[in-house]
C-alpha cells in the first residue's frame, strides 16, 4: 500500500513539473538578436555587422559596417572586393579593396573608407546590397538608410550629399 502511495506521489509531482521544463529546441535565448538599426549577416567566413547607409541628402549616402573575419589561420585573410545594389537604381562607387586579417575586425565608419552609394532612396528606406569577397563568398543584406545628423552616425556621410 505504501509503495502505491509513493508511486502515485512521484507520478503526480512529475506530471505537475513537466510543463515547467523547457522541451524542444530553438530556445529564444539561443537565437541571435541584435536590437539595433543596422543589418547583420553571419552566414560566411566574414560577419557583416551593423550595416547602414548614412545619408545626409536624398539619393546619396555612405555605406558603413563592421567586418569581422572569423578565420584564425595566418593565410586566411579575406578581402571585400565589391558591393552591388540589387537594382539598377542603386550604384556603389568603386573603392579600394578592404583587407580583413584573420580574427580581426575592420570598421568602415572610418572616413578614409568612404564607400559612397547613390540611387533612388532616402532616409528610412531599405536598400538591398550584396557584398562580395575574394573567396567567392557573398553576403546579401537589406540595409537601412539612416540620417547623417543624429546619434552615432552623425557626420559619417562623406558622399558629398550632406545637408
């Protein structure tokens, strides 16, 4: 009789505790989420982080992002070779290739980088850009356009279209 009561108590405790446990996968805490205005792409060897187009005037702006090379071997330097728009309405000016050493981070907010973008967009719009690397990898992002006169982006538009 005592054994039945013990088994019944254990069964009841387990039945009540089951809904309190986390079953399954894809926990919310395991998903990448960055509450920021910039777009991120972590699909390849190089992470593209916080990508935005800083725009001081409709139709022009400066592409700003951080590039992180996740490879750690000395011979695994990656180079950003080109950026293209999804449509003919958006053109990206030619720029010096950007080398990203293994394990390093390169911030394109440096005014010397100055990758200018022109096209049919204004502050608040999203522009689809594809970044190409020397390894053949590509990263496609829907990049938001942010104003040149607020917050952390203030003064970063070197496109000549600053108001």
